[in-house]
C-alpha cells in the first residue's frame, strides 16, 4: 500500500515505511534495463500512479516484495549499480541535503548513519576505527538472505558514488586524495558472496574498488578523508536539515502509536542475542532514559518485552524444529544452558524437555 503523508490509517511503525520515490526509481530502472516493470506491482495495493506523490510511503513488506521481483527480473543485468547511479542526492530529501551541506565528510557520514533507516529500514550502519581507517559496517535487521546482497551492493554503490560527487575536489587533492585511475585512494567496499558477472561491466565507472568474498559487508575509508570538506559545505543549512531529519524520525515514532509494540516487532525480526536497552535506544535515536520512560508509560519495560520475544521464539523452536535444547539456548543468546533452563521454567512452568515431550502448553505472547 502506498500511503500519502497525510493519511493516518493502517500505518505500520514509522521506521517500517519506505519512501515511495525509491520504489518509483526502482521500477524505472527495471524498465530502463529492458524489463516489464508492471510485473513488480502484481498483487500489491498500489501502482505507479500512487508512487508519484512526493510524500508517498510504502510498507516495508511491500517494498521487499517489489525489490525481490526486481532482482529476479534484472539482477543479472547489474540492477544494483544502475539503480545506484539513479539515486541522486536530491532523491534522499532532507537526509541528502544534510549530507550535501555538512562541513566535512565526517558530518555527512554521521548524518547517513544516524538517519539511514528513515530511507532504508532494511539496513543500519555501525562505525568503528582500526589503524588509519574507518570501517562502516552494513547490518540488516530482517531475515532476507535472497535480497540482502542486492541491498548491500546498491547502498554501498550509492554511498561511494555520492561521496565522489559531493567531496570538495580541491580540498581532497590538498589532503592527498587525488583520483588514482578514477579511484579514490584508500577507499574500498567489501561484500560477501562471489563476484557477480556484471561487476566488470561497471567497475571502471565506480570511484572505488569492490572486493567480494569478504566475511563482512563494510565500507573502508582512510581516517584523513573524514576531514575533507563537502562541496556545498554550509554548517547552518546542514544543522537545519539534521533537525528536520530528527523531527521526521520523532514524528514517525509518534505516529506509529505504541513504542512498546514497535520495539517488540523490531526485536522479533532480529537474530539472537537480542540487543541491550542502550543499543535499542540508539536504534530508535532516543536516549536510554527516554526509551525507559516511554515504555513505562505503556506499563512495561524493556526486559519484559525481551523476555516475551525470547519466550515466543523458544516455544516455536521447541515445537517446530529438531534442534537440541542447548542449540536453542545458544541461538537465543544464552551462553549458559542453565540460565535458559531457569528462564524457560519461569515462563512456562515446565522444563524445555518436558515442554517438547508434549502436553498442554502456553500460547505465545501476542503483545509485550
């Protein structure tokens, strides 16, 4: 369903809506590559007309269906790199403007990391440093093994293309970042999986090299690159754009209605071990104190929600898989089997083995 910005009905949690413009550009790119983009919309409650509104939104589940269909149709034609070229900075709205006007690349990168989920709720980014480099790791919170390689490749290509376009070229050269055979020195993208056949077709057009078969999906930048000025650096304009992104994020959180439900739904999509309160607060771009207060307003707390999710997951694994109790405990994030056993008995009044052997059992929780 494509949702105009003014419509309040049937809204999922705000973080799980995707701007319709991305789906529109995706469909246009599929058509550009010679495929029938109408096939992308089959069975969905919206079509090309509904995506024309600048403030349209699409449920993340529908966006994933469209993306999976697009990959089947045009993935082998280099859909990811072609799409990345079409995702110009203006398409990203206030997030793009915040990055474009940041005083330095460090500020631009921080804006993207903090607000990426307003544009791509499938992904998040974490940043760390090692030696002389900054590592930006891409993470997914959804179980979508067939789609994730496409998303990682598209987002990585989009980021490096925008970086190349938006850096102040003179300042970059003064700091030792002149293009070397069309590539930014010291910058690379590392992705899992085998190198796709279409990569060689696009490699000369990309400002960095892509390395495949890597253990993690990440972008590597020299630390010194963080200090390079952006081409349209304007600290005040960037501050205002970031404030608008923050407002958009808080508005989305408010409109989704019940933060406890949003937290529970997000936890249900994450593999174990589940994140700490502090990590979840950062995910929602609020302080841990604010998250505690908002959950308390709903007469619950983070530990209760986590335990409800773990209980549901444990019951389903015991009921529908042949995994051992030890394997299930490990999958849920318990390093000690005895801790899981105590928790499961507290939840159900039975040991995990007794539960698996049969007899009446409690239904999984339907709320936090």
